[in-house]
């Protein structure tokens, strides 16, 4: 079993493979009862459920409720964006690094690279239409970063209020973003660890590499 497989083997496992962007912890605002309730329930479920699949099964309905009440806790800085790339704004990071919540802002034409996650995750769309283009791995994952065969799979269009999820082992591989002809999209992402690194894939070269990803602090 690889390190990434071990990270995803239990949904409560923090699985911090890399150094966080900063050493700060992000405690919940006491004025945000909606967010506090969400994380109380999410933390309880992430400890209660024994597999990542059970974890996202339990948390997806919580994300639906969080989307409905997002205006009670989202602040202007959670909508920060950049002309350079899509933007990740940290909303909450659990002290044990076992949960994290981000708002992602996608301007027209901004996409992720082809990537996986090394964690379970639940995604909800707040604004716009978020597009997901999936890849299917044909070669077995024996832990090598080479000789990886991917083919393009289906796409999903997620409108406001939509919730999707993924689990590791085998990890979900995809690109996510907004075509240039569509309007800005904003989405909420909760992960089973601090999401500060993940694998990106070069489909033509049949390789992957681990990258550290930046985010804005709350
Ligand atoms: Fe992703």
C-alpha cells in the first residue's frame, strides 16, 4: 500500500503529506452558527464513518444545507479572485488538519490542471456553472509516477445548489473549471485533510508529480 493509499484508508486521517502554507490555525468565528454547526456535524461524521465512501455519503447532505445558508458566513474576502488562475480561499482548517473548507473562485477560462486529491472531498456550487471533465485511468496504480495511461471520460455540469464528491484509492482524476464563454463560478470544497498538495498529471508524457498549492488565508 502506498503512502497516498494509507492517507485515504480512513476518512478521519489527517493525511498531511506536505508542509502547510502557514502554521496558522483557523478557528471558527463564534458569530457563524451555521458554519459551527456544519463543522460539528462534519467532524462527528468523519470520526464515526469507517470509510471515505461512507464519509462523503454522510457529508453530502450537510453541504446542501451549507450552500443554502452560505450568505450567513461568507465574507467578501471569500470571493477573492485572480486574473492569473482560479483562486482558493481558506474558510476553515481544523486544528488537527483533518478537515478543511475552501471557497474556490473560477473566472471565465480558468481551469485546474489534471489532478487527483489524496483525500475524500465534497464540493457544492454557490454561483455559476462549474464544469468537471473526468479522466479514466487504464493502467494499474502501483505507486509509480510514470507509465500512467489516462483517457478522457465524461463531463458534469454543476449548477448552483449542486453537490458532488470523490474518494481516493483509486482517486478521482479530473480537471475542473469554467470555459471562457461562461460567467464566474464559486464553489465550496470540504476535504478530509488540509488540501495543500496533490498530484498533477501530464497525460501526454504519462507522468504525474506532487505539487504544493497556495491558498489565501481567511
Ligand atoms: Fe479536483
